[in-house]
C-alpha cells in the first residue's frame, strides 16, 4: 500500500478515534457500567467467520444490501467502482445481521459502511476507494492482490494537451 493512502487512512482513523473518545466522555456519565459478559466486544465464533471471509476472498466487502440491489448510495458507489474495474468480489449484507453490523464496526475500527478488504487487509470505505480510483492507485492495489483491472490499459493513454509540432 503506498504511503499517501496509508497516511490518509491513519489520519481518518485517528480522527474517528479522537471523536469517539470525546463523545464517550460526554456519554460515559449517563451510561451504566458494563458487566463481565460485555467485556469482550467481539464474539470469537463471529470473529473467526469474519476472518475466514476476508482472508479467503481477494476482495471482500461489507455493504448495505445486495450487489444487485444496494440499499445505500455509498454501497452502490463501491459496487460501481469495483464493476468498472472488472473486479470480482464477495459481499456480506450487513443489514441482514445486526450482530455482524455492530461487530464489523469494532473489528475494523471503522464506524461506517461499506467496508472494503483486499487479501484480508482493511482498505477503507467509499471515500477511500473513490480516492484510490480517481488517483489510479486502485489499479495498482488490485494488481498487488493478483487482479488485473479493466482500466489498467487506460491509465496513461489520456491525450496530451499540447499538439505535436510539424
């Protein structure tokens, strides 16, 4: 993963963590104390299923809805970007399972959906995938996981703004 993408992800995750820490300070005085059964936020069986899903698929996404009927504009955008690149993927509909949806927020330390994984590594959400697509980074990241993007041949074929001299 290139350094600019990594930097963006670190900054976004840091911002989310900072926001969560600040918001928890305001809500902690009004919430009840967790009991011992709530001390482990991720069910180990569900974690193993998630691990298996994201590690056995080159591209795994957690979306709202199904690929042929997304229930969210951001999920639809991710699906369109992946289809534009001709990328095969496996998806999970997080609207069908509340426990999966809440667990994924903790698992990835990312509060929103969709969530995109390449070879078991969390990439980000719609905003990150869109930036990668627009910058051309997505073609390179897909290549790293063994996927040839349909757009890889178009990468540097834009016509030059200067006209050739005669």
